[in-house]
């Protein structure tokens, strides 16, 4: 299936999705996060395990900078009008899909590196956001 057809199918299904983040979805997110951390570690991005140890402000800066780098790549693709163009890797993804995947992978890696239960944090924040007023009280 082409990336454009895939996107059209996904957006037509979004209104049917339950808004509740389930416990099993929390487990899936955390499982993915641990895998993303392990892959990054296998590729030399984590020379030593920092789990359970104090994390330096410099190390946090690296995590944040790498995450920001992926966000910037998404922005650059948008600026160049290439969001729906094929990415430059030998994989079947648009630039938007590739960069959003990179952002998610970096985010999950960062969460494990900072000892954050990302799945639970998403559930708690999503539940809170659903309780907030329209536009979270901001005027459009
Ligand atoms: Mg990227």
C-alpha cells in the first residue's frame, strides 16, 4: 500500500478510536521504549547503562538535543514541501512518516534513559487532557 493511501485509511478510522489509554497500551509503549533504548545502545549511543544512576545535566542535554534534531528534520521537510515525498532511505516511508518515527524512537529512548515510565505518563496526561476544557481554555 502506498504511503498516501495508508494515510487516507488511517485518518478515516481516527474518529472510531477509543480515547481511553488502556493498561495494555501502556505495556506496549513501555515495551517499545525498552527496545528503542536497546537498539540505540547496541549501536553505540549509550556507552554505559545509566539506568538507576544519577543522570548528568550534560547527558540530559544530549537526549534533548537529539530529540530536537529529529523535530527540526520534520520541520525542514515541511519547509521544503517534502512531507508526502518519499524519504531518502531505502524504505517505503514518506518524509513525514520517517521523521515522526524518528521522533517517537528518540522519545522512547530518552524516556528509558531518564528512567521515565512513558506509557504510564502518557496515560495520566491523556486522561488529564480529556478532562480539560475546549482548547484547554485558550482562545483560538
Ligand atoms: Mg530523522
